C-alpha cells in the first residue's frame, strides 16, 4: 500500500469513479465536493448515479475507511499529497465554449488550502491553454513557502465501463513540465504500468488536446456512417452490410460504425462544440469547420426518426408512441443530450401520447422532461402502442420477441433506431419494421 494520500475534487461521475478506483489500488482517498447532499450520500456508500461495478467498489472502501468524503477544502489541503481535479466543464450558457468556473474554483481552493508542497492533477476536459494559466493561478494562490506542481492527466472513461477504464486504461497521458510530477504519477499508476499500459509524458497543450481529439474523431466516425445511412435509405442499400464491408479495412475498423439515431451524452457533443469555439478563439476558424457538419449530421438523425413516425402515423395527434430508452447509451442513466429523450419530447410536443421506459434512466429523464408518461416495465410502455421506438440498445430491448409484444400493441409497427433487431424475424411475425439506413 502506498504512503501517498490522494484527494479528488468533484465527486460526480468522473470523480466518484476515480476516488473509488484509487482506493481499490491501495491509496487513502478523500473526495471533496461542495454539494453536501452528494457528500452525505457517498459517505453512506450510496452512489447517486448508475455505473456497473462502481456501487460495490464504493461501499467496499467506504466501509474499510480507505475512502472518505468531505465538503472541506481545508481538510483536503492538510490530508493529501496529490489532488485530482475532476469537476465538470459544461458549455457556457448560450455559447459553445467550455465553462471553466468549477475548475478555476477547485484549483484556487486547493492551492489556498495546501499545507505542504503538493501536486495538482487535472482530469477535467478543458480548452487547450488552460493548464498553464491554472498553474499560475495555483502558485499565486498558495501559502508562503508552499510549492505547487501541476499536471494534466485527461480521462478516457466510457460510461458503463468506467471502473475497468480507470483500473486498466488503454493508455495514460500526462502533460507537465515537472519531472517530479511525472515520477509521482508513475507511482500512482504503478498497477496499470505493471501491466504494460502505454504511458505518454508530454507538454500541457498536447495532453489537453488528446481527449477532445479522440472525441472529435469518434463523433466524426459516427456521423460519417450516419451520413451514408441517409444515402442507403434513399437508394435501397443496407447500412449494416456497408459498415461490415468497410470495417474489414484495417485502416478503418468496424467499431463506432453503427448507424442509428446518433450520439449524445455529456462528452461528445459538448467537446466537439468547445473545440470549435477554442480554435476560433486562437484564430483558426476554418480548421475545425467540418465539425459543424458532424454535429448537424448527428442532429439530423433525430429529425429522421420523427419523420418516420409521421410516415407510420400520419395523424400523430392522440396516437400512442412507446419510446424504449431515454439514456444516451445502455448501461448508463445519463440523459444529457440524449437523442432518445429529445425524440420523445418532440413527439409529445406534436400531440402524441408518449409512454417511456428505460431500465435505469427514467428518474433522470423525468427531471428534464416531466410531462412524459414514464412506465415501470417494457410491457406497460408498449400496451396499446400505435408504434414502438427502440432508441437505446439495452439488452432487454435487443432480446425482445415480436410474438410476445404483438398481443399488447394496437398496431405492429416498430422503429429500430439502433439497428439491433433481427428485422426478418419481426417482419415474418407481421410487423412493419423501419430501421435507419435501410430502405422501407
């Protein structure tokens, strides 16, 4: 067990995962958050969001005493040798740029509270150029005789696999100008490095760009296949076969070539917009202009689903629409920028009776769009439905059987917004199936 003590500032999705995972690796960890309700919940070992494997890890280390939570920066400053910044950087209201309020406050707060020489490590996704400014902010705010190093160590978590991605990452990136910081982080990540995880030590700017570059590439790949889905729907091709064929090219690969209703969540949409805003600020307006089209293609897929519903139900007013899924992806309760919830909301606003079911995300969705009718089971959602929309590919929905649902619905019509159903099986059972990227 290492003698180093760690704090994690911010105990949302990223912070809670990082804190529990660092405790699992043998460190004493203190999580810090200004939200007392959240701190009290975590201190009882209760996770306020859904992430497979994390509740067990949290409770294990809260019970062992290795992981604690507080609202006090002063307590963290006197406790920890390394402080990880894991707060959010949402879009600024009415703009595309990232809001750095929480990051700035966290860095300033822990620098002011530090009682000994310390290392601050940023994990939040920030605009390029932020780390050097934050290093100056930290050093200016530190007490007399306190030396502060700063490093940037971007996270690459996938919702639904966050614990695995923290304990066994596919790469570690550290941006800093301090050899001492690199050495300390090598000690923190000794478990992963002992399993040959690539470790990239670089400058601040490269480290800041790695996360947004990865997300921009993934968003581009998803929108690329969705743009071709628009073509195959029109000319009569099959986007699944097209994706399989080009995915066999080793230069391209099959992953993230799944056509459907598009991407969402708290990272990809926000990050590509923030990247565009930042490169514009540094005078490179045209460099990331293609991301505008990536974003537009993605949003058009939601329009397409709504259009298909109108084709199946020309008189939408009063029709019963079952929406299966509100989370932006399976194994998550995150509904931020969720295509599924957006489509459900649009159909409701157009007069449909929308019945929604998600295995984990109903409560979060209800906070954002309370007027929808949230159901407690798949069967309840589809009862009397004129059309079913499969918009989040939970396994429960992928495994649905057409003959089981047929007696429950008013009309056998389903829109496969994720291209996961065996279309032939459903059509053989008398269903009309519409899937994005395949001709009706």
